[in-house]
C-alpha cells in the first residue's frame, strides 16, 4: 500500500512538473512542442510498420526455407525408395536365376538318371 502511495505521489509530482513546464511555455512553443510530438509519433508508427514488414518478410523467408528443406527431404526419400526398389529387383532377379539354375540342374539329373 505504501508502494502504491509512492507511485501515485511520483506520478502526481511528474504531472505537476509537466504543468509547470507548460505554464512557462508560450503558445508558439506549445504548438511547436505538439508538432514535434506528432512528428515523433508518426515516425514511431512508420518505424513500427517497417519492422512489422521486415518481420513478415523474414517469416516468409523462413517458411520458404523450411519448404525447400522439406522438398529436399522428400526428394531424398524418393531416391532412397527407388534405390530400395532397385535392390529388391536385383535380389528377386538373383533369386530367380538361382531357381532357374536349380531347375536346369534338376532336369539334367533327371535326364541323365
């Protein structure tokens, strides 16, 4: 509670100081000050919009990079699948060759036998 009172007191002191400064300013100085504040606000808004655009662009680049990574990974998987298929075809061909050789040998035995 004491802390809240200190915060309120500091706020009120700041407000009083600001009012004293305003009281010492002429109308033209107040206008100039207000115009400067508006320029600062406009610049801050422009800067915020610029950073927002930069963030969006960076996010877009990040997403495109992730998509490229996924595409590369997919291509690697396709290549691995094709390699596995080729190995299986070779294995099946080798097995068929062995079976054929066994049949030939068996027929030769039966013919000789």
